[in-house]
C-alpha cells in the first residue's frame, strides 16, 4: 500500500515534519516531568561559572595593578556573567499548584523546566569560554604615545618662522631630498623646533610614524641605534649581527609607509647603510620618508649628506624679553623693587632660550636680593652660580667645547673669550695672539681654518665687518671658565682700578694674563714673580704708565707682550730687560717719547698698529727680527736711513702704506735699495708710490706671499678701491695692484698672483700669459679698468687649443671696465675652464662684440658650463652682439647659444645695450640644457631701447624662481609678459617698471581667455609703475572688456581691477593685521584718463582699510 512518504518531495517533507514534531513533543515532556533535574543542573553549572568568574576577577585586578589594559573581549565576558547572574536571582525553582487543588500546575512546571534548560546552556558556554580566556593573555601594555613630551612651549617668534617654514616645506615635499637638518649653537632651541615639527607632522598626518633616536656625543654605537629604532617601530630584532639587523630594519622601514626618522644630537658622520640598510639609506626606496638631523655643527649635517641644513639662531631682544617675562610670571615682576632688573637680567642671558628659561625659572617667585645676585653673577660670566639654575645648563654648553675635534680650535676659542664682551675680534689680532703665544704655532692659515671650524660648530659668529668675528656672551663665559681652571691653559684676567694689582689672584701659576688698567701708573709687587707666564696683554685705556722696575722682575720670562691703548709717559723707556721677549705688539699706543732702546734685542716679531710713533723711527740692533708689521693711518711713515736694510734676518715686511726715508723728498730709489738688501725676504706687503725697476736683484722672484700696491693714489681720482679692506685680508695671499703704466719686473708677480687689480695701465694680459707657462692658474680675483691697449684676455693658440687650459681656472670674481680696445675676453678653450667663476661684471667696453669667441673653427660640441656663476652684469656695450660668438651662428638673443649654460645664475642685469632687441633667443628656450637659468631670481634691464618683449612665452618655464624684476627706460618695450603666464611667476615679490614710453600692457593680449580666481602673484608685495604714458591696462582682453588681475602676498590676497579712471583694490580677510602692500602709480595717464595722477598709495590693515577707491 502506498502512503504519503512514497510521494516524491512530499514524502521527505512529511518525514522532516514528523521528526521535528516528535522532538518538540519529547522536549516538552522533558520540561514538564524533569523540570527539577533541569533546575539542579542549572545550579551546578552556575557554581562552576562563579568559580571562573572569581578567577577572572583576581587576574583582571592583577593585570590592572601592573598597568596593563584589559582586553575588550574579557570585559564583554564579565558583563555577560553579570547579566546572567542577575537573571538567576529572578529565577525561582518553586512550582505553583492548580487553584483549589493540591495538583502541581503543568504550565508552570513546563515554563520552569524550559527556562532552566536554556539558561543552563548559556551558563555552561560562559564557563567554558572563561576557562579558555584564563588560559591566554587577557590584557596588554598601553601603547606609548608617539608624541614628544616637552617641558616648554614652542613660541612662534618671527626669528623662528623662516627656519621652521623652510624645514616644513622640505619635509612635506615628497620629491625633496631624503636627509634634512637643523643646526645651531647649544641652547638655541633646536630640539624644541624638532619636536614642533614632529607634533605638526603627526597632527597633519604627513607621516605614518615618527621615529626619534638619540645619537649623542659618545662613541657611535651602531647596535644601540638599531635597538632604539627597532623599539619605536615595534620591530623585534632576531639577530646579533649588525648587518643582518640592518636588513631587517630596512624591510620594516619599507613596509611601514611614510616614516620620519629623527636622529637627534648628531656630532659626526652616521653610517646609515650599516644601521638601516642600503635602499632606505640612499633614498631609493624611501617612498616619501624623510630623515631629520639635529646638530650643533653645520659640518655634521653636511657630512651626513644634508644639502641645505637650516640654522636656528638666537632670539631678538624683544623675543627674549617676552620669553623671560612669560617664564618668570607677572606676579614676580610686580613684586620687584626695581623692575628694570628684568630687562638687565634678560639681556645678560644673551637671547639664548635655554639660559633665559633656566634663569627665569630659577628667579620665579624669588625676592629682590636673589635677582640682584643673579644679575651680578651673569655680569661676571658665572651664570652657573645662580641659585636654582641647574648644572645641566652649563654642562650643555661646555659639552660643545669639550667635543671639539682639534686642540687648536679649542685654543682659538679660548683666545676669543679673552676679548671684551660684544667685541668685534679682528682676525689679524687673533692670529697674532695665537701664533705669538705658541698656543697655535702654525701659520695663519691654520688659525683661519680653526675659525671656520668654530663657526660651523656654532661657537663663533660672523661680524658685520669683513675680516672680523664675534663670540656669543654665554659661549665666551663658559670658554673663559674652562681656560681659567685648566692648567694646560692657565688663563687669567684681572681689572686694576686702583694703583696696585688685585691681591686675590693667583699670578704665580698663570701662563696667559690680561690686565685691564683703569688708572695711571700701576705699581707692580716687588716680591711677586710669575715664572710660567709667557703671554701678557695689557689694555691701558690710554692711561699713562711708567712700568717700574718691579714690572720686569715679575714678568722676566715673558715671550709675548701686547700693549693696547697704553700711554708710555716715561722718557727713555726701554723693554730691553725682558731678555726672553720674542714678540712685541703695540696697538693704539703713544710711544712718541721713546727711542730705539725701547725694543728688546731678542725680538723676532714686532707689530705696530695705529700708534703715535717717534719720527724718524729706528730699529737698530734688532738682528734677530724676522717679522716687521707697521700699520698706520698716515700715508707717510718716516724712518732713519738703513733702518730696514739693517734687519738682516727679516723674512716678513708688512708696511701697507709704505715709508719714506727723507721727509723732505720722496726717493723711491733709496727705499728699493733698502728692501733689495733683505736677502731672506719671503713675504712683502708694501706700497710703492712710483713704478721702479729692482736692479741687480732677485728680490721679487724670491717672494712667496705678497700684497703690493704700485702707483700714486692722488694721480688717479677715478680709483675708488677701499684700501683699508685690502690691508685686512687674511690669510695673506698673492695680491698686486697697479696704477698707471708699469715696468716688466712686476709681470712675474701678476702671473703668480691670486688677486690682480690694474688701473689705467698699458698691461696686456695675453702677453703675460705667453711669457709665463702657468700664468694665472692661481688667479681668483681680477679687476681691470682703463687698460686701453688690451684687445683680449686670453687668445687661442695652436699649442693650447687642443688641451684644456688651467689659465683662469680658479677665477671666482671678474670685473672689466672701460677697456676701449677689448673685442672679446676669452677664447673657447679658456672659457671651458671658468668653472669657479661666481661674479662677472663687464661694462663700458665700446669695442667688445662678444664675451667668448671660438677662433679655431666649429665647436667640438662640449658645453661651456658656468656652473657656479651667480651674478652677471653687462653694461654700456654698444657693439655687443652676443655672449658667445663663432662663425656661421646667427644670434636671436644676447644670451642665445646652445653650448653655453648658466645653471646657478641668480642675478642678471643689462644696462645701456643699444642694439639689444631680445635677451633670450630660441636656443635659450629649448631643453638642450634643461637647468640653464632656472635659478634666476633677480632680473634688471635698463636703457635697452630696442627691446620689445621682456620674457617670451617659451622662456616662462625656466624662470619660475624670479622674485625681483626692475625695468627702466626701455622705450621700445610694448609688453612684458605673455598672457599665458599662469603660475610661472608665482614667486614674484617686487615688480618695478619706470619710464617706458611705449609700454601698453604688462601682459599681452589674452583673447577671450577666462581668468580664474587663483592669484597670479601670490607673493607680490611691491608694485611700482612710474611714467608709463602709453599704458592702457595691466592685463588686456582683445574685446576691450574690463579686466582683473589677482595679486597677493604670503598671507594676503588682493584683487586689482583696471578700468578707465578707476583703480579698485579689494583686500580680503586673509590680510593679517599690520601687513602692508605698497603701490606706486605715477604718470600712468591712460589707466586713469588724461591729467590724472595717483602718486602713492599704501594699504595698511593697522588702519583697518579693506576697500580703497581712487576716483579722478
């Protein structure tokens, strides 16, 4: 018999329904009749869960006590347990009966059984999962916040903005170089700026990670640096070998996305390849990652391949005072009896943030007496003695001095510290101190090298004056304290403000002593002897001194004596009792009452500078003297006959202004005769007032170093050279200057010289070159004026043209003026060697047709690359056709030639070139030399009457760095820029156009092109338009519609609208308070209508001017 189960599909469905029905029925019966067993089973599982809960609670508390963070899934489990326990409290195992009958209610029993069964499963599951959780980790350590923790606030001072801006731009630009650096003197704020960069790049999400490691001044430990980097990357290094660890770190860095790796406190070269692997170390796989160095020394940045390190300088006076007041707090300042102490104490901190903060923190909430003490300690250079200033401040600065690589550099710094506070230290005087005191016995080139090293180590500063340096007051104080306490140097400085030497100083153990005298006739103690003292520097403040006999007893072993501003009042005074004295320097002293007996016979070096001298001057019996230097303001120094020739041991004669033997008549022959007898002479600095031949002597050929001036200045009024600058040049090089015609013996010195200046002379440089095989191979600076016989500097010859020439190969500065017969300067072969040329001026050469000429045939294809030329000025050259000339080449512009490149040129100026119709030409515009002219930022053109367009469209992409443009008196100029300038001139800051009568538009016709809202000149701050009578618009449409041009400044957007009779400027809210935008509009008739003027307008937001109209 066939049933439902035998029907396809239906049968299976019926079977499934039957099975489910049976299961449901049996579950229901189980809930009804076995409810008590189910309730008991639930109670048992609940007890087990409670046990797991207690275990979990204990372990969670332990992990919390250990500072760990409980995992979210553990907290979720605990919450689930709490909820199930609360529901159990509401669950009752009792069962109700049917009303009025002693029979249990079946519905109640069913519900209780079902609830117990369901909860039992949940409780069992929770207990099992709890056991599993306890078997593993239930907590983790908190992640280290990857942000710097600084105790000070980064103040956005103006002195910090430029440095921060440069650094930020380089770091956020993906295609910039891999390695960047910050450097500056200790305590200037390098670390705080680095931390600010770190904070901001993380907030802006520039980098995925920032990894900071401390390098330090100790010996480089590669493994330690790797450990630091790995810890910040959460990378577990699995090897001990440095190379294998580097490979692992390289992979970790590559996989970490964009990373900023900060190497803090760098002192030396860091072998990145050995530490973090090759590909990241050279930037080949850095994927936008950057490396940032902080260092006290610029050289440390450069040696680590940081091309453009950014210097962090000290604060300005106002910034320093603001920081100091902010640190101290207003309550402390208001409580002082004398608030001027705030300014005084702050000034003594030298605008150094580290010391300002340390002193300010120490004086916060302190009484007036402690402020007075702090000021006095700072004045004495003892800031480490201020109560509350931590010793780390002194140690921080001392560390830079201790870690100088060269003892000579340390000695040089200690000598600089001996100069008065804020002094401009003359390099010649420093050299004299260093060599004569035997602290640095080498020649002056060594001292110059050490000064450079100290500058790049941020321990010395440049002065405003050339050949002078400065030392920061705080560096000076620390250096002094070291030099005073170190027995190797044993320096001492004392001030004598009474008639006697201060008795509290330890003179007996000193080696170097400076006495600052503030009274007449100091008395020297009879019993006091300084056996180790070799150097004495007396600064007399122009007080009279007699130097009693006790002076010689006290300083018997002196080898170097410097007298500065000392008035020797005693007649017949003599220093001859100082039998060991080898070097005597007299600076601004009055020794008119003395005679030849003044000078000890043992002298080897005598330096006299700007002193009042006896006349005539004599140096008799100084047979050991090897160096004589006399520098006077007066042009004529009178000497006795044979005063110079008697110095038989003399090697160095430096008298820049020359001397005369007979004050009644200048006789050059007698002077030359005296100098010619100095057979050991190797260094000469002298002024020969007349040209003369050295007869029967090889004196000029024996001289190795020289600075010679030949000619009478009064005869050459056109000569405007600053003679005082030349006399300060250090180290002494080979320099010669000729005024008027000269005799042939000087040509040997010209050929060997490093600096040559020739004025109104018949000299021919090419003749000198032909006569001396290696002529001009050391020449660095060349100035020629009025050399009317000269036709070229260097002409090609067959023997020279086939090989590169060293002639002029070291030339850095070249100025040619008013040489009327010059047709060109260099031949092609010589020009290829001008790789060091940095500054080039040529003007008023009326016959010159080209700067470079190829005389020997077609070019060999090699590019003449002026790779270091930064400034080029060409002026008043009426016949100049092009910079480079060769046969069968037609110029389309002055700078037009495919084989000449100017990759570093920054400043370009043309003036009074009457035939100049185009500057650039077609070859400048192509990409044959892709980097030529790309760094140009300053362009000036004056009085070029045939010039019609300033910058053609094809040149725009090369001139994107232009910041300054000045055009004057170019009367054929009709337009300056093409309409499609776009953002090519976005860096332009100043635009000045004057007296161009035919100029109609700044930009040429643009058709119907739509101008966007983007500013064309984002950084323009100065616009000057003067006497442009034909100017009709700034930016023109062919349709003649009103036109607009957006201009702006760094934080400013301006809209300028040119229509007839109205100049409209709208200043947006981006303009910051106090910023200015200057506009000069003079005699621009047709912009405003005839006879209308706008002489000067200045928009200044400090006056809250936002919209200005000029209606006429």
